[in-house]
C-alpha cells in the first residue's frame, strides 16, 4: 500500500510544467516591460525569438541545412540583396499589385454585400451563383486571367481581386443580415427613416464583420500574388522565388518567403491600427447621435 506522506516529496521534486517555467521566466523581466504598452511588444519579440530558435535547431540537428537553411545564413544572404536594392524593387512591385487588387476587391465586395444584405430578392437571385464561383481559387483562375488580360499587370490585379472579393462579400452580407432587429425597430419607433436606420444601426453592426473579412482577404491577397508572379511575371517576389528555385538557391528562396511573412505581418498591424483609430471615432460619433 502506498504511503501518501512518502509520495508527497516525489511530487514536489517533479519537473515543473512548461506553463510554470514560462511564468517564471516572465516574472524575471522588469516590471515596466511586463505591464503597459510594452507588454505586447515584449510578447511579440519573445514569440519571434522562440520561432527563430526552433528554426535554428531544426535546420542544424533535424534537417539538411541545404533544404532548410539556418536563419543566420538567410540573414547573410538577405544583407547584400538589401544593399543592392533588389529586394526593395521586388517588394514595391508586389505591394502595388496587392494594394490595387485588395482595395478594388474590398470596395466591390462591400458594396455588393450591402445590397445583398438589404435586398432579399437580389440575395436569393445571386447567392447560388456567388456560392459556385467563390470556390474557384485564384490559382485556378490563372489560365483564364492570362487568356483574358495577358501577362501584364491587369492579370495580377484580377487574381488578387478574385481572392479578395468573395471573402469580403460573404462577410459583409452576413454582417448586414445580422443587424439586430430590436435596434432597428427601436430606431424606427423614435422616428428614424430608412436611411438613418441604415447608417446609424445596420452599418455599425456590420462593421466588425466587414473588418474581419478584409483581414482574411488581405492574407488571401498575399497568397494570390505569389502564384500569379511565378507563372506570369518578370518581377516581384513571386518571380524572385521562381528564379531562385530554378537555380537551386535555397537561401534566396527563404529570403523571399521571409519577406512575404514580414510584409503580411506589417501590413496587418498597420491595418489593425488604422481600423482601431478610425472605427473608435466612428462608433463614438454614432453612439452620441
């Protein structure tokens, strides 16, 4: 029979759980770094540091360094590419394509989504067609884009538009559909007309859905530009990937992949910052009226 008093010291000697280790390491940081605005920055830096350490360990002890180059080698490869301006040229070209396709796709998706959410007949008429088309990925539309628009800029804009439009459309429609009926009835009882109800009740209720759709669509835009530039472009990050893969330059491939990750992360953070600033002011004005 096991003596519980004898088993307790063994339990105390057991290795601490990972959560306890992380909590201990976190407590060692200065208090000004663990609280306030710098807390998010500290957590983000820690997350990136852990990811780079895992990457270094995997490329050193698990995989062939040629297949997965260590982060130090990737950074060494990126430095001359940055110094020569090669990366900046490809990034600027790809970012213009992404922004044009994303903005146009978002605008068309928001407008049509609002119409589908407010006009039931139009929704029932177009919804089956939209549900069929939205399963065609931008990659599947590359041959059609090349045939319709050639290998120029319009084909890239179209592919990014395609990857953005349906995501924003579906989220906008859902947001308009889910506008609280009780609020609309209350505004109507207070004498608001249809336009006032739409602006003061329906749109504010749909904004979180629209923003979520745009964030998801932004990631889709970055994922759409790569295959488009690989198959039908002579510039951009996708073209850099293709050229590096043909020459078996794994380090340059990882530089391009890391560039895409950094760009997507930075653009998402800027988008969230702008949305927080603009929507906070908009919601406060709507709530005050």
